[in-house]
């Protein structure tokens, strides 16, 4: 087998974080079909900005095995307004909307002022609480403030995931100690990412979710290419290796985590 040939997963995989709206319409069907061919059979496509809330809901409506979120990424927090809030509140009435996300804080780029980021993060967490929906959190170089804002909502939001986990052990211990899920993606295959692998080792299987964050962060051995959900088998294989267990034992647990987190029953 060539190193970059995509293996078929021995157990179904749930893609919990992908940006399908970044694809052209004529590519979407092919990507989903190719993903299904290697064992990836369910997908959550993310909303991030005011102008893609309706788009991701429309995409989810086209496929029986695709669902979506509603929310504003911290990069676009400065664009938050009453219209955006009303759109989210309208769209969460759909049974295709399974979470609020991705929301949070990003102090690496500071594309939005930090005080605005915190305000919008807090307001969206309140929406999640009011609507009884889980939350998908993005945090980068903002751990103290992320923890501070989340503490105000502990016990009010039933499920929280820190997606694309690259934070510190302190953040991991806070998240895991409060029953959060951690999302792992292609970063765990990157040579410099030993800190992320260390977090994965201490994360209970029952609190792991798998994702690609495609089209970003393609895993080895396809790093440098545009990422896609059909590369998840590379990630799941590496997760099992790091956890020193078999995919046969681990993947059904993670799959059930995903089904439970998004409350999908089929």
C-alpha cells in the first residue's frame, strides 16, 4: 500500500467539524461520496460568519447524513449585530442545527477587538443555554479568558467541546474536569505537536471527538494538500496508536460520543 493511499476505516467515523461551504457545489457530492467510501458516514458542517448561517443550513438540508451549527467565529465577532442574532435564533428551530459554534476567543490574530470577542462569546453561550444546545468552542492564545467566560455558564450548557485542541495541560484539566469533550484532528500527526499528543494520552476515550477542520490542517502523510473528511482514517489510526489501543476498540466509543454530543439517533 502506498503511504498516501487512504485506508478504509474498520469502523464508522463521524466527522464532527468540517467547512463544507468552502467547497464548490459540484465538489460537495464527490467529497461526501469519497468520504463515505472510506467509512466516514456523518458530518457536521460549521458556521463561522454572519453570511454563512443560512448557507450551512442549506447544505445540511441537501444530505441525510449532514447536519450543521450556528454561530460566529471570534474572528468575525466585530460583525455581530441584532440581525445575526435573529438569524441564529430562527435557524436553530431546524432539526438540522445541532450545536452553537464555532464560537470562542482568538487572541493570535485579534481580527476582532478582544472585549468584543468576549462579549459575543458570552452572548452566544447564553443562546446555547436558552436553546438547550451543545457548544463548539474555538480558543487560541486566550486560555485564561476562555476559562473565565466558560465558568459563567458551567452547569447551564449540557455539552461543550473544545475543538482542534492545542491548548495547555491546564486548559485540558479544566475542560476534562468539567466533562467537556476535546476535538482532535490532523495536528496530532504533526511532528512538533507532542504537546497535543500528551493531552490526547490523558483524555478518556469517552471525551474524544474526531474532526478534520477541513479544508485546513491536512494530516500526515497528505500534509500540504487541501484537507477533506476522507482523510479522517489517517487521523483515527494515529489516535489509536497514541492511545495504545486498537481502532476496533476505540472508534465505536468515539462514534457514540459524537452521536450523543449532537443528539443524533438513527
